[in-house]
C-alpha cells in the first residue's frame, strides 16, 4: 500500500507540474497564489509530499482545470510522454526571442505534419 501511495503522489505531482508549466506559471508565482512556499510546491510536484483534497481543489482552481483532470488515470506511456513534454515546455519557456520561439513552433509543425502523412 505504501508503494502504491508513493506512486500516486509522484504521478499527481507530475500532472500538477505539467499543467502549471502549460499555464505558464512559474513555481514561485504558483506558490504565492496557493499561499505556500516554493519548496512545498517542489515537494508536491516531486511526489515527496501528499497533496490533500482541499489543496488539490485550490491547485485545480488556480490552473483553471477540474480536480478530476489531475486525478484521472494515467499510464506509464503517459508519464514518459509527459516528462518529454515538460522538458520541451521548460526549454521553450527559456527562449526570450519571439522570432526564435516562432521558429521552434514552425519546425515542430513541419516535423509533426511530415509524420502525419
């Protein structure tokens, strides 16, 4: 039971992180909005600390999603995909030039369209 609970905490934390980054919210800003330290956000997102139902509802409201979106089933393939998505999103968010950001978008569209055909 303990391992299963740890796995759930890790998965839930990864989903919170994914939605936070997708919303364009920095970890420190997210912490302020929730009313906790950024270190606590790190613990939630890494799965080290359990997120209470009350806190889960607060988090989902800030992210503009349903709490169910955070608690929905997730497969191992989804976790790998989410980690890759997070890496891309984090790297993309560090690009300051609008021209460079658009170039990345264009390349990704080109590659995805090529694979779709």
